[in-house]
């Protein structure tokens, strides 16, 4: 992961885009504090899909944690 100041990112934006296209992740700093991250759209989509798959597989292995002894009608009855 590469870190760059906001001023340098502004001057070198085209170069940053080329690096991101190659898979580099770039963090933008403003006064020494991280304020933004530039990542490839492809890597973001892949990461999101991987996290979704991981979550779904974990949920499938977990048992039922509660018991529902109510009906739908009880939830929506007029008070």
C-alpha cells in the first residue's frame, strides 16, 4: 500500500490511476491524517463478494439462537 499527500496526489493523479490499475492501493493524507483511499474497482468488487461468501457460509453453520413463539398476526395486531 502506498501513501501520498493530498498535494502530491493532485499533481500526480494520472500516475496514481496507472498504479491503481495495476493493483496498487493508495492512501491519501491531509496534514498527516488519512482521508481517502484509492483502490481498483475490480479489487473492491472482489473483496465485497469474498466477504459476502464468508458471511453466508458462517451463517449457515450457526445454529438457531432463539425461539419464536409468536405469529405474524400478533406482531401486526392493532393496539
